[in-house]
C-alpha cells in the first residue's frame, strides 16, 4: 500500500486525526534532525537541549501542517522548513530573537474537537505538577507566545537551570504518555 501524500495527511491533521499527525511527523522528522545537525554542532545528541530542540521542531512541523495549503504551490517540506529552523534556533540560541508561531489559544479550549492531538496534550499537561506545566507552556508556546529559557525563568522567578530541569522532568513524564510517543 502506498503512503498517502502530504496534502492528504495535512488535511487529516487539520481535521484532528492524531494518526495522520504522527505519520506526518515521522515522515518529516529527518528535516528537523538534519537541520539540528547542521546548525547546532555544539549540541550533543541525547542531551536535554537536543531533545528540547527536537520537541520544538516537532511542534513546528505540527503547526506547519495546520497552516499549509497545498494549492499555493509549495511542497510541505519546503513550507515547514522555516518554522522548524526558527524553532530550533530559538531553543539552541535563545539570546538571538527568532520569529516563532505560537499555538493558537483556541486549540486548547475544551470545546474543540474531542480527540485532537491538542486535547491529548492538554490532558497530559494537566497531569503534570503546576511548575512543570507552566515551564512547558512558556517554553513551547502552549496557549501563548514562545519564551526563551531566560525569559521563562524571569516570568517564573527561577534560575534558568531550574526551568530546564523542570522541562526535562516534564518531557520525561510526557514520554510515558501517548502524547510524545504514540503507539
């Protein structure tokens, strides 16, 4: 059986299909990894910063899937590349401001599609301790703008190392759910 084209997958993602989102992310994860390898040579694989950058790139791929319109003549990978690059640069080099596309606030409202990936994310975030949830929301722009680690630390009144530790623990907890590791 042939794999569905990106246009079909993006349409399904926009309709709230989590399986299509997982397949699209799997298909284009190489874009994020290759960009991260080229740009962030100082970041060691398997470090917290590496995983944070890949997570930000995954969110950027999902955001691109929600915004892409195939009738405009660009391939999905080309369209997603800019967002992925900005997301990685924001994590790896937080002092250098980058354009970011935060997740829309309406995506986390309880009245939206019942089984969407954002509903699953909101449910998983609700299970985290408050400080971990707040750190993840600030760093990844869930429900608002994306903040660099230093800005999130200022908002939370914590040192940047503590914010990174909170996010690391949150990512570890989220990996145990189906949100970051769909079956």
